């Protein structure tokens, strides 16, 4: 499961808006929003592009994209969208 808060925080740190990051990934803004919020999954190629754009180190990938320990309140909030 994607750690939404961590990913959004890294977007801010690197100066990306949702629109800007969607453009960098060559996907639509609504598609990126769904992926960040966990409604749909990221493709491997998208994760690679995100890591490059957001300066996510290989050691951090699981913290952002395969987080089993995402807080329960975040999971509930993401399913409400």
C-alpha cells in the first residue's frame, strides 16, 4: 500500500504539485491522484519515475510504495475517496 502522507511530503520537499508530477510521469492528474490515494496501483515504471523525480533512494522504496504499516486512520481516509 502506498504511504500517502510520506509521498505527498516528498512531493512538497521537491517542489512538485500534483499537476506537475503527473506531467513528469506522463499521466493525467486524476490518475496520479488515484494512485497516490491507493485507489489504483502504481506501475513499476511509474515507481521508477517517481523515485527519480522525488529523489527517493532505493532503500526507501518500500517505505513509500509497499508500506504494510501505514496507519489505520490513513487507510480509512484513503478508502473514503
